[in-house]
C-alpha cells in the first residue's frame, strides 16, 4: 500500500514538473529570441519554441520528483513548484545577462 502511494506521488510530481518545465522552456526560448532578435519574425521560431518546450518538459519530468524527494521533505508542494520555477526563471535571466556577449547565450 505504501509503495502505491509513493508511486502515485512520484507520478504526480513528474506530471507537474513536466507541465511547469514545458511552460518555462517555451517562455525562456521566447524571451531569448526576443532579446536576441528584437521581436523580428524569424524562420524556425516555432521549432525553437518546440525545442524549449520539449527540453523543459523532459527536465521537469525527471528533476521535479528528484528534487522533491531529496531536498524538500518538509515543504508544501505549491511552494516547491512555485519557488523552483521562479528560481529557474531567475537563473536563466542572470545567466543570459552575465554572458559577455548576450548573443552568446543563444543557441
């Protein structure tokens, strides 16, 4: 019975992580594209957004349960999701701004 509950919580954490990762990956690629190219329409923009969504979703799928089970035992789920998402977004922004040439942060 305990194994089923652990598996259900892990599956829920994976699903939430995948959804949040997909949104953050898409928003990150959109922001980087806007910062790099000034909002001009580009060929391949939808593919870049899809790559960001896919990578973000995959990372969220794997890393959300790993982080929740190892680092956040006594933290409510909403705080774990929200604060990790905010930290990820801030990390992307700081990483982009810290690049010597902001264009180097773009793939």
